[in-house]
C-alpha cells in the first residue's frame, strides 16, 4: 500500500485512542453538531492496520487543525485528534458515512472550513465584508422570515419578487424590515382585471353586433303601410340595395337589408325597373316589393317600340301637365343641344331631326321636370344603346354607308314587321332592294309605312296613281333608296335584326290577312300570288 506524504509533527493514532472502536465513538455523541476540522471533512478512524502515517495528506503539507470552537489544535501536544461530527444520522451499518464536501482552498476566506483568528487566515468577522457569513459551496440561504409589518399591514411572504434588494451599505449593520410592493401589485392586478373585463365586454358587444348583422332579421315594418302616400323615383340602373336605399330615405321601408331580402325572396323581384312609383310609408319590405311589381304603383312614362316622335311629345305634355305642342316646339328648337351624336346631325329633308332618338323604354318623369330634361334623358338612353350595338362601325357590314342609314333601316323593319320572326326577313328585303343590281324593284322600297309617316297616319288607302304623283322624299314609291331619316323609334329586336338579316333571297312581302300575318317571296311571280291571296281576304 502506497504511503501518502505527511507533514511534520504528526503522530499515528494509538489503538487504544478513545475515538477508536465502537465504545470511543459512542462516548463522543455529545459533540455532534460541531464543525469538522479541515473545512468540515471528518477525520477517518483507523481501520485494519492503517496508521497515522498512512492517513492521506495533500501536497505534502499538513494543514493547521482547529477544534470545534475555532481554537488551534495540535495533535502532538494533546495526543488526540478532533472529534468527528456525526453527519446526517451518523455512520450506517456498512461502515460508510454520508457525503461530505471536499475541503476548500485554505487561502479562500469564504471556503468550507471555519476561518481562524490568527495570522494564517484574515479575520473577516466584524467587518462589512463578513455579511453574509461565508457559506460552503452548494449552501442555500434559508428563506427569510415573513415581515409582519408589510406596506399594507399584512405579512409579506418570503421570496416576494417585488421586495427591493437590500442596499450594500446596510450589510453587517443590522437588517431592516423588507418593504413590499404588494399594494402597487394589487393596483396593477386591479387594472389588469378591469382591462381584461372591459376586453371581454367589448368582445361580447362586437360578437353580438356580428351576430345581429349576420344572422338576426333585418329591421322591418309590419303591414302594407300607414296610408300616407309617397312618390319614389328609382333612377336608371338602380338595383337591389340602390332601390332599398331610395325607399328607406322616403320612409317606405325600415331597412335596406329587409328590402333586399324581400326582393330576393320574390320570384319576380329581379324584374323591378327604374321609374316613378306611388307607395305608402311604413310598408313591410315584402309588401313594398309586391306593390312595385304591380302596374298600380307604376307612374312611369312608357314609350312603346316603334312609337313616332309626335306621339311621344304628346305623352310628355300630358305627364308634365303643359299645353299641347309644348314639347314638340322645344324639340324643334333645342334638338342640337340634347346630346345627338355627330352622325345624326345635318341631314336635309328631315321631318323631325329627333326621330329615332327617343328610345322606347320606361322613363321616370316627375311633375317638377321640364320637357327638355325628359327629351335629354331619352336621347341619352338611345345613345347608350346605339353605342353598345356598334351602329357607327357595322353599317358597312350590311352594305350601308352610315349608322344613320342603319338606324333608318331599323325603323322600317320595326314599322313593317308584324311578328318577331318577320324582322330578320324584313331586313333582308330592305337590303336586297337597295342593291344597285336590283332589277325586281329598281332600288325602290315601295313601303306604305314611309308614306304613312309622311301623312301622319297609321294606315291610309290611296290609289297607285295618287301615290305615284307625290314626290316627297318620304314617299319610297317615287324615290329610290331610304327615306331621309327614321320613321319611328325602333326597339332592341328591330335593331338586332337590322344588324343580322337573313340571306335567303327575300325580295317581296305581303300581309296576306291584312293584319298580322306576313308572307315573303323571292320572285315577282310569287309576289303576284301573295297579292291575290291578300285581295281574296
């Protein structure tokens, strides 16, 4: 067995040392609780022949030894070694003992062994550096006692994070009670609770609003109105919510959403049009939709397809309650300022320069309007329609020179056609007769409708001799080509037919029943047969 180096002045333990053996150890139980020599590490009793010379020493140096009271202890003078302290319940039955930390560096004033009051170790007690006392490694300070006099008079529990750290200048000079910030913490908690509570209230409020807006029924009146009549003008292009806003502003319905829902729920709701309606205040949305779909509520000026301008002027006079002829005079005087396109101006021989531009539709004409305002609205709608159809670009596609001629042809289709199936065939008849190589009629249209327009009549009976004697430009029996301008206001179907005629070689037509049935022919012989059929009827 290797022998460790030892310092001078050490002597081996004697076998009869009272600390050796069970009796010696048991006699020293009263010393339990004292610090171990060498910084708390117990001296090992001698086992099976180990001598003091075999006791381990560190670095060939014997450290000074001290008793449990911090006094220098010399084993050579006393013949005894410091008493070991029982550690954590003493030695166990196997002869081993609990874990004891290693001895600290003796030069470390805060080491694990007790400091001496001598030259070997500096005296740190009684100075500011001595507080808190040196503690062994791994040592945890005990939890501080509760301060019975906190800011609010309540005990302050240990470990309160809000307690301020004790200033360094107070160390070693007596500790003062630790002040707590519990009062401020309570206020902060109260603020958090209030903010959190307010947040919950806000969430609940907005949640309710979201539910009400998304799922709850929209505000709506009950019944079919309170008996107070009101006139509402719905502008062109208004749909759904636009109509609902107008009705709500007039006091008819209670909410826009209720009206939109009622309109969607009604199978005919999408057919609502612009115009002037006579309704009642405080109507349920459903009853308002029903009334607007009824002709009883409509107060619009309706212009039928093919209506001539003279008839339109008379309708405007009646609606505005002005003298007969007032609107016609305004049209003759103001037609250039009503918004006509450039291609519709400066055509000689016209009976009415606005003919063809009072587009057939439904117009909201209120009692406060003036004739010029109504005419301007009609011309504007015609412009929109003709631009959308591309009249200014498609005339050459059907062999015509200008959009003005195309509009004029469409007015003839509207006037001569009896049924929807007639329109495209009628357009082909017009274009075939206008062709320079037409030998059947020699470019003469020979339409009664143009002569009727000239006379301001619907259906006149006149002899061929009388017709052939009239040289007016609107007389297509005596003048080749188209009349000077439109002879009425064509609608959508007539316009589309003029843009897309048939190509079957039709050259003649006859209303064989004198009313609604029109039959077509390609040759003069076929035409003679149709004429005989007409005469027979």
